[in-house]
């Protein structure tokens, strides 16, 4: 009888603990800093299209659900909630990048892509130390890419394509040890790609196509052991010169190499055909000459090789069906 009583008492005790935890979760408040920041954004003219943001608490309050696109988490101890994700895309938000967003210092994901944001990314973006994904592509952002992005040490995905950024690619991006995907295509970037990017041990995808970049591949890969994880390299539609160095074959994980529409010249080295999983090779519309080594035609994985618009010897043949690779296709190749 005493044993049953103790068991019953223990169950009641556990039940009360669970209830108290649920009560904390339901009734804990959102950190005032985050409430203030998101209400500032909500009040701005360009964000009135976010009609689903009802109430004052972005994490939800009582019968009101969290605001659309806002994800919150309860901090350790369960006393309050913070905003950890903000995803508001393809809703025609207009106006400058909202500086108030940079007060949401617990963000891990910020996705504002496919809107009509203008002006620069503020330097205060460096406050977002927990950010892993920053997606601002398909906007009208401009000016230089702020070097403060290099302070976001947990960043894995950086999408800034299809904007109007100008100036050079900041070498501070090489300070992002977790970076895997870097998309900067369709901007107005100038200068050379910082070779320091080659030290990024986890970088799999680098797209700087359709800019005004100059330099040579030899300069880009000059650091020994560079780009160890790189699979996709897009340098197309720029002003790169020089040849394809034999050392490019050291990028053993390369699958897509897109060099179309540059001013590159010389012969295509046979070593390139020994990259084990090279699948797509775009050499078209440059000034390459000579012949294509036979090893390319025997490569077990090479599906497409575009060569038109060069000065190759007569009889040199492409590989594949020659489907035109649209810019939008590159969005889905990682």
C-alpha cells in the first residue's frame, strides 16, 4: 500500500513539473528587443504588404499565432523567447534594407529574397553572430558588399545574386570557416576574386558569373591546397584572361566548371580530364586554340562539353546534347 502511494505521489510530482514547463512555454514573453525590432519593421511603409502580422508579439500571444515567416525559440531556462528565423520572401517588400533586423541578434536564418529592397546592406549586419543562412538574392540592393559579413563565423550559405552590388568581393569572406555556398552572380562586381577564398575548407559552390571581374585562374588558385571541397565553379560572363592552368586539376572534387564568355586563351590541358567526377565543362566563347585531348572523350562522367566560339582545330567536337544552360538553372545545381 505504501509502495503504491509513493508511486502515485511520484507520478503526480512529474505531472506537475510537466504542467509548469508547459505553462512557462505558453506564457513566457518574447524578448522586448525582438518585439521592438519587428514592430519597427512592421510599421515601415514598405513592409505593410506583410498583412499576416497581427498583434504586437511576433512570436504569438494568447490566441494569436506567431507572425508569418517568424520562427521563435525559448531560451535556456524557459523565461523568454527570441526570434531565430525571419523568412519573408516574394511579397514585393520595397524600401531600404531594414536596419532594425540587425537587432535580432539570435537569428540563424534571414531570408528576404525576391523582394524589392534597395540601398546597401548596412555594416551592422556583422551583429548577427549566430546567422547560418543569409539569402538576399533577387532584390535591388546596391553599393559594396560590406566586409562585416566576414564576422558571421557560423555562416554556411550566402546568397547575394541578382542585385546591383558593385566594387570588389571583400577578402573578409575568407574568414567564414563554415561557408559552403557563395552566390554572387548577376551583379556589377569588379576587380579580382580574392585568392584567400581558396582557404575555405567547406566551400562547395562558388558562383561569380555575370559580373565585371578580371584576372586569371592561375591567380585564383595560387594558394597550395586551395578549394579542397569545391564542386561547382562558375566564372562565366566576365573578363578573365590567360589560360587554364594544369594545376586546376588539383581541385579533385570539381563537377561543374563554367568558363563561358570570357577572354581566356591557350590550350586545354589534358590533366583537366583526370578530375574524377567532372560532369559539365563549359569552354565556349573564349579564345582557346589547339585540340581537345582524347581523354575528355573517354571521361566516364563528362556529360556536357561546350566548345563553340573558340579557335580550336577543325574536327574538334563537343560532348552532349547542347542544351543552353540558363542562369536560373544554376540555382538548382547544388
